[in-house]
């Protein structure tokens, strides 16, 4: 095994340890010492790659959701938004997702980094899907799509943070339907 493979294996072990720790304690009690012990590495190894436990949570969330949020460009915008919101609901309800919400609430810099590195590329993919939906004449082009996306994703966060409730399929379907209703093209148009 070469050095790159060893490094990758150690990182994966550390991220698994973060998931294990978060299954037992919340973010406020998460410690680098515990993670290092669970991963069988020294704290210095962790600090070599991550400067703070919030970085570990961010990386763990990214790892846990690496292939979860892929869009299906051959399907409708409504289908994709519904699937995205359901998957997001499930991901944020897991330990790493809940810890990530805490990190973003407590640390503006970490929240900004998460937005730039993780959410912005996914939002760009959604913009491409919106453009494709316009070209397919599924939706009208004259709409504030940025605000619509904010409203959709904020509603999921709101349900989880304030009501400790994971939005179910019925809620998500209604949310997406109501959000898209003003712009859906129908045969009379």
C-alpha cells in the first residue's frame, strides 16, 4: 500500500469514528480526543488534515452524502426537487447532519465554507435543471428561481430545527407543488 492509499484509509477511519461518536454524543460533546481514540490515530494526525471539529463534521457529512444528491436530468424539475428535499431531510436528520446544522448556526465562517464548497455546486446543478425545464417548456422562465430555491430548502431546515420533525413525502410533495404552481406550463398556455 502506497502513502496515498494509507492516507486515504486513515482519513476514512477518522470519518467513520466521527459518525460513531456522533451516534453517542451531540456536537457540543464531540471531542478530537475521542475521535482519535476511536480511529486509532493521534490527535496530531487529525489536526494535520482538519483544523477544528467543525471541519470534521463538514467532511463527514460530505462523505455520507457523496452520491445522494445527484440530479436526474431526464426527469422533471418537480420530481428532482421532491427527491432532493426528501434526501436532504433524511441526511439532516442523521447525526452528522444535525451536527452540521449546529456548526452552521454557531460558526458563520464554517457556514460560509459549507455553502461555497458544498451547496453552491449543487445549486448550480439545480439551475441547469431549471434551464432545461424552461427549454422543455415545463415551466415559465419569468420567475425568481433563487428565492423559490431558498424557500424550498429553508422549509426543510425549519421543520427539522424548530419542530424536530423530518419532512415526509406528503409534506415535500405539497411544498414542491405549491412552489412550482405559479410557473407550471399547462396545455392552455
